[in-house]
């Protein structure tokens, strides 16, 4: 799928926002209908009672203009009709004026990053992800979700956080609010969200957010960033949430990169360390196929960049490597070390 442009996302957000605004004015529309059609019908019945019949459409027409204090008929000398002609204008003016002012405020609130704009836009989303914290980790999470085209909303405590403006420019609503406040989660439409990511740099705040989220929506998926390794294990067991220690995640990558600069990433699976490395194809690897490298070195090639700049992702086993190519492969640390040792000896 092609990545949606920021302009398309913004246009979609504008339309969704307009529709959400119209839905917020249901009570105003009901009041107007009651004043025009209810008042007009009552007026028609009263004229019938006075034996001065008028058409129903004319009474509706008169009631409509009474909303703006502009009667189209003379007020008869009859108490109930006088009361009707007197009461419709103030109720109509208040209803119309209040509706116009409120609509204008909400419509232009998006340009001020107002909380009302955030709440209205969040209310249009379903199965979205709430990300708490717009720091460096939160920004990386935003980038990943943006690539996956997953709708998200973000909650950040500080307006001057370094990535807030960048995230907003991408069309993602950002609420400036205390992340520990359950009100913030309600404004982020947590009841329609599929997951929440607690990515602030405060372990206590992350726990607080997770507990509030589970209280409001017990079946929501909760993912937490924690610094304390012991707290990670206890949190997983006690609250049945996904908790990750940033230090535990970073340690394997840092250690592996210190061993070899070609290592780009690493992860632990089943107690064994897997590494992802990028290597230049030398004489030993030249003319070997992807399948041969897999069988001989227990290394899975996931990406090949040709010398001419072309790229092969997840290449077939029959693809042959050539001098000048660069390959990205995945292997256990032991298998990778063995391959590097053979390449150095061959050189």
C-alpha cells in the first residue's frame, strides 16, 4: 500500500471533523425543529380555534421568521397567540446565536490546537492506538505507526516538547494534558481504542496510565515502557500487560554493535542472540546464491542492494550475489562470527 500523503490525511481529518461537529449539534437542531414545526403547528391550531383559518405552510413560514424576531403576520388580540408570538423570538435567537457561536468556536479551535478540536477528532476514530508521551521513544513509535498507516492519537504533558509540532504537522492529533489524568484518556476516545502505549520516561506515570486504561476499558491492550527490569516482570504477571525494559532492549544491540560495526540490530529469541548485519560482498561471497549462503553459513539474506543501486527484498534462493553488492542478513551471533572469520581468512 502506498503511504498516504499528509495532505490527504489532513483533508480526511477536516471532513471527519466537520461531520463530528454536525453530530454535536443534534440538540440545537431538535430545538429549531420544535420551535419551527411545533410552534407553527400550534399557531395553525390556534387560528383554527379563532375561526380565522390559515394554511399550515403559512404558519410554519411565520414561525420560522419569528426565530429572528421578524413576524410576517399581525399579532391577533388573543392571549395564547400573543404569548406564542412573544416567546418564539427569544428562544429562537438564543438557540440560533448559541449554535452559531459554538460552531464557529469549535470549527476554528483546530487552528489553535484546542482540546475541543482534539476531543472531536479523536471521537471520529475507531480501533486507534493511544500513545502517551511524545518524547524520543514516543516519536519513534509514531514513525512506526505512520509507516503502518495505523491511526493514533498522542497525549503529551508539555506543549514545548521537541516532537509535538512535527507530529501535529503529520496530521496526528496531540493533546496537551497531564497523562496521568483519566480525563485525558476519555478525551482520546479510549473506549473505541484498540491499544494504549505508555511511553513516558516516568515508570510511575506509565503504571498510573495503564491502571486507568484498564479501569475504563478492561479488554484494551496495554503496552508499557519501564526502566526497572524487576518491575517489568512483576507488572507482566500482576496486570497481564506487555511491559518492556528500555535498558533490556538496548543492551543486546549495544553489546553486539561493540563487537562489530556491521551489526545493525539484535534481538534475543529462545535464549539465543540473533543479529542483523550488513556486509559487502567480497570474493568469498561472490557468485554464491542466497540458498548457498543459508545452507553453508546458516545466514538468512533478507535484503540485497546491487552495485547499480537496485534493491531486492526477501530475495529468492536462486539469486546470485555479485562483487559490489551489499547484503543484509540475519543469523545467530555464533553463525555470524563464523562467517566473518571465514571472510577475513579468505581476504
